[in-house]
């Protein structure tokens, strides 16, 4: 017995086409490639080395959480239980530049009065000694109606940093031999008037 073919009405075809186009034109995201993972790790660990703290490793579990959150086009923190840094931009900054912007808060941090500040919270999470794992995600195409920018980056940290009362034991000045600390980046003066970068508070 031959199966009857279900007839699709024109209106149903149009609806299906609209849903298909919406799917392909909406947020685009792909899990980090091995090269991107290496960039995330190397950039974080270069800065951590400047401050005399152990390197972090990549966690597929943490990365899956960060990627899933990035795909929501977030405008604030997730409350995932991991530490978290967010960045938004109109263009693809790349992993190195994203972490650089977080780390560039370092000159504002008061090592003589250690503690949390919204002006330095990204930096302190990057170099937090107690953090051993990271995972990061990226999404693009969040749309012109999104309140921030079309591209979003999310890095999550396990165990989380920025705990009250623990800064003196987890955030250290750059070691003298490292020549560390944030340095002036000439590209900032060129990029910022053209492209606005918003960082979470």
C-alpha cells in the first residue's frame, strides 16, 4: 500500500520559510575551536603569570555553560554559580583583545586596600589565584534591537573569584621580574571613537 503524501498548503510553506529564515538569520554561535581555546588559555595564563598565580585549564563543562549563556545575548550576569566576565562589541575583537580589555583595569586596582570594585572586577577575576578552570563562549548577530552590541563574549571561571575578604590571598601585584601591569595600547585610541565596547559592571 502506497503512503499518501501530505499536501502542504501555500500558507504553511510560507510559514515554514519564515521560520527557517529566522533560524538562519538569528544569533549565530559555534563552540570554541581548538585554536580559540588555546587563545583564551594563553592570554589568561600570560596575565596570570605576571601576577605569580598558577595557570588555568580549559573545562568543557564550564565552556558549555558559557556558550549557552552567550547564545541568550545577555545584558547582565547569569548567576550560574561560576565567576563570569562579559564583553560586548560591534565587531569581532578576538579572544586576545577581549581578555586584554578585562585585564586593562589593573592600574585602577588598589593593592594596599584589596577588595571588590566594579571598576576592577574583570581584572581580579582574570588573575584570581583560586580559579583553576575557565570556559568561554561567543555569539554574534544579537540584532539591532539588542540593548548592547551584536557580538557578545562570556568567560566563566571555576572556582569563582571576587569573594569578599579573600582578595589579599588571591590578587597579587605584578612580580618585579615580569615587568607586568597593564600597558598603554595605541589601538585603544583608534578603536574607541569608532566602536564602543561595553563591559559588565
